[in-house]
C-alpha cells in the first residue's frame, strides 16, 4: 500500500510539473542571490565615490586633472622641439 501511495505522489508531482517548477525556482533563487550580492557591492562602491566627491581636495584634484591645470606650488616643464 505504501509503495502505491508513494508511486502516486511521485507520478503526480512529475506530471503536474511540481518537481520541475521547484528546480527552476531553486535556480532562479541562486541567480537572484548572486545578482543581489553584485548590486550591493556596486552600491558600496558608489557610496564611497559619493563620500569622496564631497571632499574639497578631491574636487580640486579632479578639476586640475580634467582641465590640465596647475596649482600654485606646482612646477611646469615646457619642452620644445628644435
């Protein structure tokens, strides 16, 4: 009797698609968990950049690099072709 009931349960889950849905859900769960971890790491990196962007020294350095500017105490060397 137990074997018949067990067989019926296995067949009903197989034909109903419950087993396949469960496997798909587990795969989706693993994928989404890894996506969440990646997004959390990206979020932390962006938060660090936001904090860094509020630092006046960082802003000055970025502007100097972007626009090729020199500070008051910087030395500038000019090389000419002859």
